[in-house]
C-alpha cells in the first residue's frame, strides 16, 4: 500500500478525490481499489496537513484598478531605461496615479523567497506528475479506441467477404516480416490491415497510436495506388502473423489479434539486437504495458505480454531468443504479433 500511495498516479487521483472532482462511480471505484473509505480518509488527512502552511498566508484583496496601475509602472520603468523592475510588498496598495520607484522599495526577504520556492516545488511535485499521468491515461484511451475501430472494421470486412478476415496474399516461406538493416526489404504483415483503409472501413488516423510521437497517419492523394502503408510509421500496431486466409470463426473469442507495436523492433520497424529488446511494447513509454485487441473486438490494457491464450507471450515464439525476422507461429493458438 505504501508504494501505491507514493505513486504519481495515486497522488493525482487522491487530489481529485479530496477536492470532490470525481463523480459517484469514480469515487466508489477509487475507494474499492485503494482499501476503502477509511484508508482514503487517512490519506486525505495527510494531504490536508501537507497543505496546511498555505492557509497561514493572508493576502489583502487588491482594488479593481491594480492591473492598470501595474502596467503603467512597467511602462514607466521601461521608459526610464531601467534594466530591472522593483516589486515592493505593497505594490497592490499604491494609490492610483502614483508610480513606483526603486528608491525606498521593500523587496522580498530571503525567508519569503525561500518559502515561495518551497511552495512552487511542492505544487510542482504534486501537480506535474498528475499532469503526465492524466496525459498518459488519455493516450491509452485513444489507443484503445483505435484498436476497437480496427476490430470493428475487420468484422465489417468479414461480412463483406464471405466471413474472411483481411488477407493480402501469402508470404514466401523465406521472406522476413522485419529486417535488421535498412537495405533489406521485408514483407510486412501490415499489408493485411491496409485492406481496411482501401475498403474505407477504418480511417488512416486510427492506425496511429497517440502515445507514439514519431508515427503519423498516411496522407496521399489516392490510397488505391498502394498495397501497404507508405511508411512503416503509418501504422503503430502489430497484428497476428497471417500466412493464409482465416475465417472470423477460426479464432477463439479471447485470441489476441492486434496490439501496440511489438518491442522486437525499433521505430522504423527494424529488428533490435537481443540485448536491447524490452518486455513490453514501447508505444506508451514509461507506462509499461500495451493495449490488446481480441477476436471478440474487446480491448484491454495489460502490464505484461503474457496475455495470450494459456498465458502465451503475444510478441514472441516459444523457444526463440534471437529473432531474424523469419519466425512463424507454431499453431493457430500461438499469437505472434508483428509489424
């Protein structure tokens, strides 16, 4: 529980809970996940004690003309050729029409500046991690919506083509699905997904994960002039390796069909050295894990790649440690998601 309370995600949620920014469903869910209302009340008390020093400072309300007077003071200082602008304690109480000069001004003391710096650091420590957590959460939600659109497009494609999932043709037995060098040209698995773009079933923007800054939607005058995404970075998702046409009913409902990009490749979809490969997809950076689309068009975020059938690693073939790009799934139940 201590690790949870110290995490930036928990701190951001606690602030929202304490300030009453959550609706009833969010509050109940947060209480259930974090040990009940009693535990959260104790943590809210800790937060209240942390913010207690801020209540000791009292600032008199300025009159309604203080903004105009402050602007006039800045103009006067600039016209006088001043290189610094004094900031007296009683700047907001200067009578209208009277300019502030540097002589006799009462500047902030070291103690006051130290207190101000401490307050800034404290708020940065509380709010900045919360901002990044909220941003990453929003990116994960947008990514999940992309995968749902792709899954829905695949279902529509199957209805149009005799229950067959998107298939762009067989891959040669010795062809690579990814290469280790820029000179080699692999046969990318993404060409099957591209048929959803050709059929206008899924827009090209849906193939770009919001968490990947280097990726961008395919933008060409005519999509019919291509049989695959123009640039590998036009598609942020890895899909189950396809060697033959499959019917929609060939897969169990929980079978992974697509997910965030495999960690076996870099941003240009070239194979990484074995010592550089991470466990999870890097689509969401510091948020370790990936969104996974299943055959029943459900999408869920997992913190581990072992989320396939029978705890199968969705990005790897069992027994293989170093990848050449020629690996193939060993059975229809073996999910092997590649670019």
